[in-house]
C-alpha cells in the first residue's frame, strides 16, 4: 500500500499532478493563432478589396472645360469623366456658332461625384436686328414699331427741344440703322417742346375779354375759361370787362400755362 502511494506521488511530481497536459496548451495556442490570422486576413480584404470598391463608387472628378465646345464634344468630354450633361436653355451670341456651349454649371475644375450632371447653356447663333427709323413718330407708335422689329424699349426719355414738336420722337439710342442682337433694349427720346419761358403774369383786370385774350396769348399763355359774373355796382364800369383773373397779376407763370378770367356783366 505504501509502495503504491509513493509511486503515485512520484508520478504526480513528474506530470505536474492536476495541471493540463502540454498538448492542450498547444491546441489552444494553435486556435489563437488561427483566429489572429483570420483577423489579419479580414483586415487585408477590407483594406485592399472592399474599400476600393466603395471609394470607387463615390469618388470625385473635376468638371472638364466645356465652354466653346460643340454639344457633341461637350457630351463626350463629360462622359469620359463619368458625368452627364443637361441643356438648360439657348441664347443668341455674336461669337459662338449655334450648338456650342456658352456657359456651364458647375464651372470647370470643380470637384463633383461621378454620375452627376453638368448644366450647360448653348449658343443659338448671331441673331441680329436693324434699329428702325422712329424719328417724328408718336411715342406709342415708335414703341410698337420697335417691338415689331424684334427689339425692346428699355426707356422713354423726355427732353426739351425747339426742333421737334411736343410728343414726337426725336431719335433713338442706338440710332436708326444700327445692327444689334435680337431683344436689345432701345431708348427712345421724346420731345417736350421748347423750354418754357418764365414771366410775370400781366394785369388783365379792366380789360375786355378780347383784349385780355390777346395779351395772354401774346405771351404764350392760354385762356381756358371765361365766366361772366353779375356784380352790383354804381355804374357800368364793370360791365363786359375782366374783374377776376387767375393767376393773379405779378405771379410767375410759364409759356403754355392756362389763365382763367371772369368777366362782369353789370
């Protein structure tokens, strides 16, 4: 019995008693190494395979220079960068022939994602009009003729001049015969007649209506109304003569201004 106990203790001492066998530790180390290797492999796969695919799907490109190119050239240049183009509108241009790019949005060199759209404006060519002669016409007639010629009236300017009757067109800017792009704004100059002369209102009271009218019209004034007014008086001094005037004597008036007189009838 004693011999068996001694042999068992010796065996335990040689094997380490209840400690795990070395082969177990080797297996555990092997599994840990395998897991670590798998992690490294997954990281490499994500870094060199998965990420490039994701980045490629959302990568940025610079918009090419499209201005000045034909629509076909512009479309080809955009497609080479993985972009699309959209024609927003067309407008006349004196330099670029029809179908060439006048403007692009975004501008050249801007970074955008592949698959995005670049908006462009195309030239419709050099569409011109000749400014018609509008001098001597009424302002309304001149405006209609300008619009009929494919132009727009941008402004009506009234100026004084003794050379053209009031209300008639003096000229245009640009002048008659000028060649301009369609839709160009034209300024029309309209006469206000001569510059009014300022003067002092003369005295018309006591004058007959005929005398008052001659005096007023001789100064460029206009007698617009004559009203007979009955007033009591001791004699006939106020009969058929001007008893009230407006503007009053001495007031500052200008040519063309209206004068109202009232004539007594006794």
